[in-house]
């Protein structure tokens, strides 16, 4: 308990003793938990102790292996991004989709906890956005490419009304993805669940 009134952010009057293992050896530490009004259980608000894992060591790879690893990760991200429309039908997968708020909060937390990962997170976001942009629906770039190919194969322009009606699919998909991601982000913020980076 805090000395005096229990208010959000106050430190416990008495330190708590915790035992951690570092480098294969146990160490006893004395910490002062912080009262967190949002952290509740059946007994009400509780204090908390913040812990995190040390960032893992980066493995230096020879150029050839680095290229292989990059291609492997890029293919995995491509495969996952291509299945986004299918994930909308599965409630469990749909709950994993994040929007603008989630992207921002994840990047912000990575900057705070592990600056070396920032480039990886930005590359992941950039690649995912580029792949979504290639979905074959107007107004996305992939839609323009798709209709250009269709016109080339047909040998004449596609009627405007056909492209307009087909573009409704792309617009609806974008709106659904945006609303699902934003709803999930707001739910994580309101519930205190967070984005699982730290």
C-alpha cells in the first residue's frame, strides 16, 4: 500500500522482494510497486511491478544468408497479407487485425523498448501496405493494373460503368478493413489490453 491515500501512480510504502534469474544465477531484488487504478481483480485496484525481457542479441549473417532470410520473411508477410480478406470471416483472426492506432502504438512502444527493431517494424508496415495496395480492386493501384490488363486482353476499353460497379468491392473491402482495425484498436485501448509489445 502507498503511504497515505491510494492514488494512481503512487509508490508502495514498503518494498516488495522478488527473485529473478539472470545469467543462470538467482538474484534478490527490492522493488516498490506502483499503484495502478486500472489494474483490478476481485479485491479491487492493485499495485503492479513492471518487468520486461532484455532484447535478444542480433545475429550477424553472411550476405547470402541475409538475402535468404529477407526473402523468407518477405514471402511470409506476403502470404499473411494475401489472406487478410479471408481473416475477416473468422472471429478469432478478425480480432488480430490492427488499424492506424495499433500501428502507431506498436511503433511507439518499439521505439521505447528496442530502438533496433524500429526499422523492422517500419519495413513490415510498408510491405503490408504495398501488398494491400496491389489487391485487384479500384481505387487501389492493383485495380488500375487489373483493368489495364483486362483492356489489353480485350483490345478495347472496358465500359466505365463496369469499372465503377467493380470498384464498389474494393471500396467496401477498404472500409471494412479500416472499421475492423479501428474498432479492435479502440477495444484494446478501452479494455487496457494494449498491443502486446512491452
